[in-house]
């Protein structure tokens, strides 16, 4: 199958970006892959003034696209319920499916892949995780001979853009507004800044690397809204920066799955990835640690991921290596409260004798060791910042410790961030 007839469902920025790339880069695609593609029909409830589809057939009912003479449906409508219905209809009509929709894969992946397997078609989703950064095929094909023990990284470009700017001295709110102005963040940015986007992506990557189900069990998700600009200054003084990390880690037949802010060493590869860049580290047994980085959003990068799936489908139409063929495993998902971390604590305390002693005494009573504790310069109102790095202890005790520190008479405010082990 060296040529494909395509039906696109959805006509927003991602769909128009792919349409333009297929036309503008047709010669390069054919030269590099030997494949040719033709968009036969577009399902669009309304026109998009930013892109002229020319003579391509337009249908206002996206479900009618499935009934047309096409080889593959490219689902770009977003959302979950309608997308699931459309994908399952395409599969039942023996159409291959390509999607950039991480939410529908996260919530209904197993159902979709099983249906594709029964109907002898492929469902490909390279662009659903980190847009054009080639992580899906890397895990499922190029690293197929490896045992993977950990995947970690920044999987949301919006969060990385905000945190990178805060590291340079900006406040959270104006940086978020800038991200929205530049098109990196949605008008309602909650999905990105509360960690759900990264959580969906790490859930999908865990399914590929470890065979965990889609959807996975509930796991710990935390966003970036509680981080302050000053945290970057204090972290930097100790050789750290702050990133929003998504982690899937397999150890002793037990799986960690989590997405939250973390301090990481400034000397690490991930620490140096700024702006809207996505970056991942993959720990393997045969070739060691792999680093991969690239743009995680935008028309062009998403179009690149979608077209890579079209090329893959054109060259490898057989479903024998498809994700739906993989046997799902039943690794125990670790309780997040049982995990062990070091912690960074920021405490705002009254500038008076005995404060440090009361804090260290509190930690000693909880059997929490201290790696370092530093009192910074008075920042007014008779209060001083105290920066504390603990020895490793269980997450189970973290919230209680934070609560009891805040109950000390001399302490006015407390916040904390986990430290990711190297």
C-alpha cells in the first residue's frame, strides 16, 4: 500500500496544518518515503477561513466520511465521547484510523485497539503524545528488544514554557497570559497547568512500554499552580531547577505512575530543555539511557507526527505489529503514599530566636532527617525564608509533616516540592 486515500474528520488548526503539509511537502514525502497521499473528503461542521480545501469534497456530518471510499480516517475532532464513537464506526467499516487525540486513547485505548484487532485494521497515534516528537514508534518498534525500566520527562509544552519563564524571573500569572497570547495555552488552561495533559501522555506511554491497561488505574496528578518564582531562586542555590515531570517506572514487578512538579539537578539533560520543548529520558537494559526532545505542540509538529503515521501505514499495512496485538500485563500499581522522596520545603517564619530549633525539633520528632537547612535574608515584615532539604522519607508522612510545621507558632507559611532521584 504505497498510496492512501484519506478522509479527515475535523477542520481546526491541526487538521488544516496536516492538509497544508500534505500539499506543500508532497514532493518531499514522496521522495523520502515513496508514498503518496490524497485527501478525498473532509468532515467539517463549519469552514475554516485559514485554509482553503480547494476542490476536496466537504461533508458537514463527520460520520458520513466513514462511508466514503477512503483507506484511512484521520480523527482530529478532539474530545472523548464523539471521537470514540467515530473511531469505532471507522474500525467496524474496516477503515484504518490515525488520531492525535490523547484523551480518547487514554480513556478508551484498550477498547479501540481490541476492536481494530478484530476488524484487521490499524489505529496509529504518534501525534497524540508530544506531537511530532517520535516517541510512540521509538518505544514500540526501535526499542522492542529492550527491557525499559523508566520513562520520565516533561510532556506538556505549556507547563514547561511557564516554568522556564518563571526560572528567568517572571511571575506565574503574566507568564500564563503570555502563553495564551502566543497560542501555547488554551483560553481555559486548566488541562495543561493542572497536570492532566501530561498524565494522559504518561498513561499512554506506560501502556506501550509496560503493557498497562488504558485507562490505567487512578494515579497521582498535580499541576504547577502552587509554585512561586522565588522557589527557582532557592532551588538554583542548591543546584536544582523545577520541572513538571511525568514518570512511569517499573521496579520489582511494581509500577510507579505519577505526574507532578519536581526539583531536578541542573546538570541533568532534562533541566536544560526550556520553552515549549518536550523532553524524555528512557532507561533501557541494552543501550542505557536515551534522551529525546522536540516540539510538543503546534500545527507543524503535529502534522509531522500524523504524516509519519500515514507513511507507516502505507508501508506496513499488516496489523501483526499493531498496539492492539500486545498482551496487557497486570503489574501492581504502587500506592503513591508508599513512595519515598526527598523534599524541598520553603518555610516563612518569624525572625526571632529559637525558630530553627523548633523546626529541627519537629522534624526529629517525626524521624525525618535533614540534608540541609538555610535561613535566608529577612524579606520584610519581620519574617525570614527558611529553605530545607530533607532526607528521603515516605509520601505518607509528607502532608502531616507540612501541616504540623504550619502549626508552629513561628511559622507563617509552608510549601514543598518533591525532589526526583537521579
